[in-house]
């Protein structure tokens, strides 16, 4: 039993550290019809504000890989290409929305 525990602990220690970056996506209109092409890579959590308009959501990376996020902002369809790497999250084709990294203070996001 001790050998098994030592093996398991050594496997976890030898695994690379994952430093995924969470983001809050904010829009000026209500966000609806949220779809993720691969939910094993990215999790989406809609967020309600105090005004209850539903204009923001949290992007939570789960695994390394690439996926596509699509949603409607008012009547306009928005598509984002998202690639999750071991140490960063890359989001391409950002049109009409604002992305704020959760782990960094706003002063550093310029």
C-alpha cells in the first residue's frame, strides 16, 4: 500500500503545473444562445449582474486544446476561437466584447 501511495504522489509531483487563465467576457447587450464546440476544453458560466441583464459570462479553461465559442449579443452572432495552452489562454477574433483576465488586476490589463 505504501508503494502505491508513493507512486501516486510522485506521478502528481512530476506532472506539469497547469496555469490556465480564467476570463470574464462582458458585452453591452444581453448574451444568449451560448455554445461551446468542445465542452471538455472550456466551461462557460453565465453571470448575472445586479441589474440582471445577463451581459457577462465567465470563461473557465478545463484542458489543453482548441475550441470555438459562439453566442448572440443582442441580434448579432459572435464567434471566438479559443486555444488553451499549458501556461496561457489565447482568444482570437474578439469583436464587440471585452475580455478581462480574472487573475490580474485591472491596472495591468492595458
